[in-house]
C-alpha cells in the first residue's frame, strides 16, 4: 500500500471521528475525546462497539470519495496535503453555533479554516482535499439525527440504516475540482444528449442544385463518398527492406482514402467544392455514433466539436472551450464539461474553413490553435482550408500532417451519380443519359471533378433534355437560372421576382460579403440592404421582408445556416455573383487591389468571364503590372493572370500575347512540387505551354512537369503524359504512377504506362483498382501497398503480377497464402485482417520480411522452421505456442508482436537482436513481460501510450518515438539507454 493511500485513509477516519465527536459533544464536554464521550453516554460495551462501527463505516465512505478526487495528483503531494488538512480540521470550531455562523455552508467553512491558518500556498491538492473534507463534514453533521442523551442507544440500534443513509448522501456529493467546480454527476447524461444532437443535426447531405422546398433529406452517414488525398508533407518514400512494419512510414501518398490519411492533427486542403465541409460533418456524425472502422477505429469514443470559422470572420474566435457548444444545448451544459473532455484527450475538434477568414486575420487562427493545443495537447484536431489560403507547412510548427483532397476519380463519379439520382428518386433513364454524356464528352468529364460540380451537372441533367454546359461559366449560369427561375416556372409556382431581379439582389449581397471578407451576414442586415437596393429597381414593389423570405425559401442559392444569419449554399455561387457585380459596377481597380489575396482569386477569375473585352484586358494588364512591381506577390499574381484565361471570352490581342509570353518565360516549366501544384490550378490550358519532351529538363523539373500534367487530370493531360512516358528516369516513372489514379485505370495503362521503359523501373501502386492493370506490365520491380480502406478478397492476383517484390494489404475471412508460392521475387510481405491464414507452409522461401496478422491466435509457428527470413511480425500467439522453433531460423534478427495482450509465450523466445512490441489500439502494458536477456533492442510503439514502469530497475536498450506518450519514463534506471526516433 502506498503512503499516499494510507494518508488519505487517515484523513477519511479523521473526518468521521471529528463529525462523531461534534455529534455527541455538549458545550461542557466538547474538549473530551470520542472515547470519553462514548463512555459517558453509553453504558454497555456492545453499544460502544456499535458507535465504533458507525464511525469506521463513515470513515471508509469518506476515504473512497477522497481517493476518487485526489488520484490525479502525485503521491508525495497527496501525502503532504492530506496531513495538512487533517491538522487544520483538528483545530477548527465545529460547534452548532460556529456552523450556524457559517450558514452550514461547506464553502464558508473552508474559507474560515484558511483564514485561521498562516497564509501558505500548500498547492492545488491541499485546496481540493480541504474543500471536499468540509463538504463531507457538513453533510455528515446534517444527516446524523439529533437525540436526547438517553436516546443514543436507540439511535445506534439503527446504525445499519444510518450508515446506508450517509453512504447515499456522500456518494451524491459532487466530486469537484478545478475542471469540475460543480462536480461531474451530469457529465454522462449531457454527453449522451450532446452526441444525439450532433448526430441528428449534421447527418444530412445537402443536394446542391435543388431548391430549398424540394430537397429530400439524405443521410450523410449513408451517402458519404470517401475521396482520395495526397500527402503534402511527406510523399511516399521507398520502402526499406530491413525495416519492420512499425517503423515503415505509414503516412499516405497519392490515391489514399482520406479516412486512412487522418492522424491526431491533420490539415486537409481542398479546392472549392472538393468536399471539405462534408468530410468534417461525416467525422462529427460518425464520432457521435462511435461508428469508425479501420484506421480511425481508435477515434470511437471521441466527442466532436465542429467549429465553422465563417461564423468568426468579423468576430473573435472562441475564447473558452465551452463556446464550442452552441445552439439549444449550451444552456444546460455542466460547467467545465468541454474542458474536462479536452483534458481527458476525448475531444475531436473539427475546424472548417481557414480560407473563410480574412487573410489578415488567419495568423490569429494559428495562434488560437497553438494556445488551444498548449492547454489540451492530447486533443484530436482536423482543420480544413483551400490551398491558396494555407500551404502544407502552415501548421507544421504545431505538428500537423497535411493532405490535399484530389479530384474525383471516374469510379468516384460513378458512385456519386448513383447516390445523387437515388436520393432524388430520379428515373434510371436520367442517370443513364448523364453517364452516357460523361463517357462521350471529355469536357463534361473534366467538369465532373468535384462533388460540387458533379452535383450541378446532376441537377441540370435532371431538369433538361438539351445539351449540358461546356465550361464552368456556362455551368454556373445554367445552375443559377435553374435554381432562380426554371423549377418554379415548371411547377407553376407564382414568382415574386424575375430572374434578373433576383440576380441583382444576390449579386449585391455577394459583393458586399466579398468586400467585407465575409461569408455570412446577419439576416437583419441583409433585409436592410435589400430595402436600400430595391429603391433603385423600378420594377420591384414587394416588401423587403417578403423578398428576403422568398429568396431564402425558393432560390436554393442562399440559406440561413443558423437562425439570424444568411450565407450562400456554396461559396462558389458567392464568387460567381460577386465577379458579375464587380464587372457590372466597373470595379476593376478594386479587383486589382485585392488580386494578391487568395480569398479573391476565384472572384477575379470568374469576373473575367463576365467582363467585356476592355474590362478584362485592363484587369489582366494591371495584375501583370503589379506582378512586375511587387516581387513578393509576383508568382501569385502571374498564376492568377494565367488562370483567368479559362473564363475570358474576349481579350485584346496585345494582352493575350503578354499573358502567353509570361507563362512560357516565367511559369513553365515548374521547378518543384509546389510550383507544379500552383501551375496546375490554371487548368487544362496550361498543357499547351508544357514541353512536348522532357529531354532538356533537369530531373527536378521533369518530375514537376509530369506532376503538373497529372494534376490537370483531363483527357488532353493523358495524351501529354503519354509523350512523357518514354523518359527513363525513375522519378518520372514515380510521378506517372502517382497520376494513374486521376484517370480511367485501363485506358491509362494502355496509353501511358505501356509506353514506359519499365524493364529497368519500379512501379509502386497503392490502389486496389490498379492491380489488374499492373499485372499486364513488364516491370523490373512492382510494389503494392493497399491500405485498409480497401480489402482484397483474396490473393489470386499475385501470380499474374510480374516481379512483385513488396506486398502490403488488408484481407478478410480465411485467406489462403498458396497463391504467393509462385511469387519468386517477393521479399517483403505484410497481410492484415484475416480471420486465419491458410497454407502458411506454401509461403515463398526467399522472403526477407514477413508480417501476418489474424484474428485467431497462432497455436504454432512450425511452418517457419528452416526459413531464411530475417524479420517477422505476428499477431497474438497462444500462451502455449513454442517460439523455440525460431532458433531454427539462421538469419532471424527481429521478432515483432502486434496487438499482444499476453507475453507468456516470449519466455521461449530464442536470442534475437531486436524485439518489437506494437499496439495501435491500446496502451502497451509491459507488466507481464518475462526477462529477455538475449534481446539486444526492445522497440516499443503505441498510438495510445506505453507504460514503462515495469522496466524500472532493468538493464536494456529501448527504441521509442518522441511523438508518443510514455508513462514511467522518469522511473527508468541508469542502465536503460534510449534510441529516440520521430
């Protein structure tokens, strides 16, 4: 028993003893000890024994309550604090008169005790122990019955009932602390209510393109479409053959589903309409229901806190965590509840829309996140932004991993089309018509690159039989026309305003929001602007309130996201209408003045599509003049000018030549990833400026050029990549493979990959849908790394993949390993998720690294006998599994245990250079680890935590990751050496 437990027990008994003494004492006997008081009042030994029993029971109850409150403090601090409290309680007056003077209020009593003692800071533990002890004392004295002296024996005869009453009273006392000033009794009830609210409130997917009145409710949890991302901070490194799986970098690269890419701190970048907000809503709903699987299964149990930054565009960010809870439940939230959730590491903060904060205020967002994570370092955080507002390093100092949402793949588009048409109940013929047009018209396929644009195409296709738009400007115009007028006209709904009148009012709102750097406006302010605007509209005579109501209910373009606030259903509509208003109002100078701000970029690009020749020519000329004058913004402004070519309908020849010359001389070829990604934002037009051959380019420029073309993702881009495919450099081949996921996989394999000189190259893929197509390629090396968002049904594909050297995949059910027998080049194999593996004796004999992880326990590993494997990793083995068979593996130098809860079998482990223990779902508890004198290095990894206290007093060498949590690190002796990584 620790000294601190003994000390708390003594304090509990002291509280009980003091309460009993005050209960029995009279003014004349108050100075007597309890034993003397009992002797005066109770004649029989059995009666005095009952009194002792009652006091002991009360003491035990108080001790249990105190232990629960004080267990978070260090042992030495507890011992010192409770001793001081015990001394303070022994000297304080607890007579009826004194308690009445305190109003029988434990807080007042505690203050009186503090005033009576020398002013010494005894620490937080002392304050908590004193406050709780005073609460227990007052409650005990309140509930012990009053009695006449001769009735004491009768009271004690009911001691059992009295003990039960006090136990109930004490158990209901709030366990207060700094983070729970009013206790935590209602925490669980409020948590459940809050999670129900989040799940119900956010579990809907808005179908853009339909008006408010006709939108069906579509459950986000059902319709959510997982998109792929590219890791921007660490692209895929070549897998090291000698690394065990826990040290192989698990961060995703291109083509990985976003759920598999998220870590404890993630910055998710994505262009307009790419699905950033939808992703955060899905995370919130799934967390609220505890429905995460795969890589995010450890997030089950987290409590989501969505934060929409657009709501703070012109107001301070939340200064208190309690402000994360808004809406109807805020008024009943227990005090300090959000603090307690975040402090316990149970919070999931979902921060949406850095780009919706004015540029000059974005550093405040970063400072706010830094302060938040300093106070609550174990909180999980996901932040979203457009790439122009935050680059991959924007939150690097706070240890955020950065990923960027990719364009929808053809497979993603097919899934999206099916779910959208199913949700609105559209006839099958409508979906077939759109699918056919997408297949036969390349420009439509290029438009269907994001959920937003795809939804617009679906809505337009639903309501028309004529040809669909050819470009973004036509698409946005058609979508607005449909939303603002056509659907009501088709349904015979009387219209209050003409389409042009609605466009004027919404354009005025969009421009006001853009000028103010905002995306929301108070509904009352909007009404004031409408009232002011319609004075200059001679054909509008309706009441401003009626107009606002009509636009909110019938337009499908604006909405009230929360009562009292108006915004556009998607920021793209705001940018499109603001660009139109700017050109209509002759605001070229204003656009030029804001051209360096990323939040204005799309407004300017779309304004070029609305402007006349002179306006657009003037705008681009002045942007390029600024680029020449202001080197700090030069690249950004030149990229913006190039991007404007997408929408400009008519442009003066001189300025067109100037933009053309600028792109060729100053933007192409890109010299690195960052330049490639920014150049790709120009769109498919950039392809005409890229070189037709990579022969004259440096390795870095060649790789970046391929990357730029791949990111464009259009049919023309595939043709350009086919020209680049003959380049023999491995970096070029790697980028060609990375681009594969942006195109139809079979066509890309036939038209691009088939041209590459693969006989001396390595092809590394990480998408299951590419496997059938890589099988037909003749490569020197093939690496397949498919994360657990894609489960392979079996391994029958393997014999057809020539030169397969590396395989990392998730499987399901009983999985036969026999198909791998013919893979003569296979060197590294990791397989996860099987119920059990069949035919392990047919594994290739030349493997260097083997990792097999199944649900069932491994009862024997005899199939490893005489194998030349150097590194092996296994899921839990049975306690009776004999590991001495490993001594017959002459080259073995590393044995790994993943997810083991029992280490008994390790007692038979032969000598190995390294033992690796990994558990990504729970704390690594080493208390059952046997002595391992023949292990040179003990490697420990866990995303939850590692308890090192069992290693105190041992002599060994450890490998630990700085980014992970370690308990008992300070208890390791001088004979323990640590190799830090990460």
